[in-house]
C-alpha cells in the first residue's frame, strides 16, 4: 500500500514506463468484455425464415405489393430487428419451386411468438393468401 503514496523519484520515473502497459491491459479487458456481451446478445436472437412460391396468377405488381407489405412489418411490430429478402438463385436447383425468401431476425423467441398473432401480421397474411401457392417456414436460434 505504501507504493500508492510513494512520492519518491523512483516511482515518478517508473510510472510513465508502466502507464502504456496499463492502457494495453485495460483495452484488452474492455474488448474481452465487449465480445462476451456481443456473444450473449447474439444468442438471444431468434430467426424466422419464410419461403414463398406464388401462384401462376400472381402478377409482378401483386408480388411487389407483398414484398413491400412484408418489409413494412419491421416498423409496425416490436421485436423485429431486421428483415431481408431475396429471389431464389439456387445453383443446385433444390429450391423445390420456392421463389422468394424472407429472413426475419427477432430480439428473441418471445418476440416471434408475439409477432404471429399480431394484427399487422394477420393483415399481411390476408394480402398474401390470394397469391400464395406454397409456403415453408423455418425458425431457429442462430449458433456459431
């Protein structure tokens, strides 16, 4: 404990040499804590993958309206962290006629459970139904 109050020249001369090492150790500690928190946060996420095959009667405008309505759900329903979508570009041809995929990331599984009966989700389903030929849904917790 004496070293904390040591006013001798020995301490004053050695402190500037020790300070950079202290900063490096402190930075490493902060990065380790941040990484641990990020890992914990990712584990609490929940994913909802939805695959659509549209009816032959669905027009490009119908499909675009469905895409727009689906993407708008993020701003209407709490717990949705992100929504992304894309067309099937299957190199292997194993997409089983599904043409569109939507990947939703939720804050956790409870958020998905609240999303399914939500009135805005149900309204979207009513827009989708007349044009939907087939749907496949896959829910999961992401793992590394």
